[in-house]
C-alpha cells in the first residue's frame, strides 16, 4: 500500500520531539520534517501532501500560508495547525478557511493522535 504524504513544519524543539513520538505510531505516513519557511514553500510548490501539521507561526511565514498552499495542490489535504494559547483566534480563523483542525500546544498535543486516527479512517 502506498504511504500517505505528511508534512510536519515546526520550529519549537519540545513540540517537534512530542509530535515525532506521536507520528511513530502511524507507519502509514511518509513524514517530511522541515523548519525552514523557504524550503517549505518550495516543497509545497512541487509536491502534494495528504496531511500537513504546521505551527501557526514559523520564522518568516505563517501556517495559514502553508495551509493555503497545501490545499492549492491537493484540495483534500488535511491541515492541522499547532497554536500557542495566544494564537487561538488565528487558528480558529484558519479552520473557517479550510484547515481541518487546530491544537493548542503543548497541552493539546495528545489530541494529535486522535486527529490522525480520524484522518486515516476518513481518507483510507
């Protein structure tokens, strides 16, 4: 079976470590990890992803931009935003604009596993 493509874009070390642990339980995803806005933009221009997990802010970019670019390439792309408590309004706006969901970091990271199970069930 062909693996689904997942892009994980985040800069904060503790978030990266925790999300990487969670992703280990999902062998059906081929994971690309990046923390550089320019590389992420270039990759989203050339490649389609099934799932994008991105911080709402990365140096020089916004998770909203990545959400838009990912869904431009693949209308079915599932975008999950990781937001700090101070960015809840921005994350909620992103969901209204087509993102799948958002998670408040760090306490909400445990929800990521449930969301990924849901995504894989909805889009086998």
